[in-house]
């Protein structure tokens, strides 16, 4: 039973196109192998001149045309040797002439066709480069947008964090300011205490200058201030040393005065020092000096009362 083979229309079209292509190749081969060599050479020369005029100043086209011509020459020779396995000298001469004609025609035709092919390739490459440039620009623009968005989000986060921590920051700033003010006040108070201690010593010295200048000069007093009552020491230490210095000066004064006045009761002591206090108050000293002298007299009165009670 005979089999029925179904062929589609597209397959028929493909077969017909292949047949047309094979027929064209057969005609071209027949023309190259059996045609008039002179006419073919003339045609190749004409095409060469026209192609050379078209491809002038285009060395890359001439180079590709030469490669194409050499390739066709090799193909023509190999094909003829395959078809004629034992060619004689005449066949080889004919083969050489017709091969050169075929190569020349191919070279000339390539000179005519390659500029258009190169133009199409150049347009395609330009189109591809334009697409690549567009894609690269788009990617770059997208990355910049992403970076800008990220920076904006980070800025917003920093701003929210700044607002959130504002109370803590204000509190810390307030505490720091209070501490700074407190430290400044303490420094000022300490400086004033040191200055007052030195001032009390200086007033005491001025009060008894006539009794002290021989055994304890004013230069020596200044050296004491610089070495033992300096601002580098704590206020408490300066005050303690100032009392010791005044005690030492008082001892010198009392030694120069001779024997101390003797008191029989507390009333005499009180009247004696009250008289001295009235003398200080009626003097021309400033208020700070008067206060210091009154304080010294009060301490001397207390010391005198203690000594009386020891008797």
C-alpha cells in the first residue's frame, strides 16, 4: 500500500528557493568555467575600475575585497580540482586564468558592495552604541535617584533623631551650664577667700609696721604671699597659713612690746579691748581694714580671757 507524503506550503517554498539558489550557482559556475575568458576579464576590469572609484580612500574595504577575492580563487581552484581529478597542462592553465578572472570579478564586486555593507554595519553599530549609551545613562540616572533617595531618607532619620533627643540635649546643656556656673562661682569664692586671707595679713602688718619692719620686712611679707599664700593653693590651706602667719607676726609684736598688760578680771580685759576697738572705728581706715582689725582684736581679747582663766 503506497504511503502518502504531505508537504506543507512553507516547505514547498523553501525547496523552491533552494532550487533557485542551486540553479543560480550552476549558471555562475558554468559562466566562469565555459564563458569567454576575454569578455569575463573585460567585465572584471570594468567592475574593478568602478569599485575602485567607489572605495577610494577606504583601505579597509580594499583589504576585505582582497581577502574575498583570494577566498574565491581558492574555492574555484579546489572545486575544479575536485571535479577534474587528473587535469592536464591545458586544464591547469585554463584553471589559473579563469581562477584569476573569478578572483578579479569577486574583488571588483566586493569593492562595489562592501561600502554599503560597511555602511549598514556602521549604522547598526551606531544604533547599538546609542542603545548602550541610553541604557548606561538610564542606569546612572537610576543609581543617582537611589542615592538621592537614600540620602534624603537618612537626612529625615537624622532630623527625627535630632527632634527626639532635643529634650535630653537641652537637659544635658542645662546641667553643663549649671556645673560651669557653679565651678565659676566656686573659683570666684575661693579666689576671694585667698585674697581676703592675704588682705587680713597685710592689714595686720600695716597696723604693726613700726614694730615689725626691723624683724619682718615688707619684702619678706611679699615673699610669704608668693610662696605660701599663692593662688595655686586651696582656699582652706591659704586661710590656715594666713592665720599661722598672723600668729607669728603677733608673737613678734608682743615680743617687741615687752611684758603684756596684766588683767585681774574679765571686765578689765573687756574695757581694754573695747577702747582699742573704738580707736580703730574712729580711724581713717577703710571698712574692710576696720573689720579685719576688729576681728584681730576680738581674737586677742579671747586669748587674754583664756590666759586669765589659766591663772
